[in-house]
C-alpha cells in the first residue's frame, strides 16, 4: 500500500495503521478490505485537521491535544516549519519534553491562555520567539504574520481550554473561524 493513499497522514497515523493492519492480517482479514478502510477513513474533527491554506501557509487544528503527549505526536508529524499556537490552563506539565521537537520544527510560538509563566520559563532557553495572545483571533493573526509560504500554523495547545473556552471543541471552532477571517 502506498502511504500517500492513506486518508489520514502523519507519522502517528502511519504507525497506528501499520499496527492495525498487522493485527487484522493475523485475524485473517483480507488485505483489500484493510486497504479500503484506511483510504476511506474519516478524519476526526480537531485532531490534526487541515483547516485551510492561506497564501501558502497551512493551518492545522489540533485543539483536541490537551496534554503533552498529544502535542508531541502532532509536532512530530509536521514536515514543514511550524508556527505553534500552544497554551491554555496550565496543569504544570513538563514542557521540556517537547524541546527536541521544538528545536527541530518550530519557528515561533504563540501562547494563548491565562497562565503563561510556567510555559514561558520552561522554554525560555530556546532561541525561538514566544509571544502571548489574549484571544484566538489575536493568536491566529500573530501566527499568520510570523509565517511565510511553506510554513504550517499548528494549534496544538498541550493544555485544557477552560481558561478561555468551554472545551476543546469551542476552542477548535474559534480557531477555524479566525482562520477563515484571514
């Protein structure tokens, strides 16, 4: 099977698809059936969801990433330079676990949320600009201005959304709306 034919893309998806297909083959499920399923799979809303491409900058909504592990997988799957929109209610997570990925993939960080102190201090030794935003509209505008053709703006907060939004879905909808306003 050619990887480009998978309905969902990214390293985590490929790994999960490979594991699922091996399991299914052990259970003697037909290869063609497995292939059809992976090519037709519907993407989860707010989980590494491509929203739009605005003047060559791709906008990806991963609002469902409410913890460091989910954000790690989102960042790891990016193949283009990233403008990362992160933040929310800080649960004192260990953001330093993301440093190797940030160094290799992130051009700039926009922090959206009320409690940026821990986030900022965890990543202060990186040579990457970090900017605070007070609304999703401002975060998307700042990210768009920081980006250039070929970049990705990735909303993958790594935190809960309850400081500014009812839930990750409302946050995701706000991101989509702000992108469509560009």
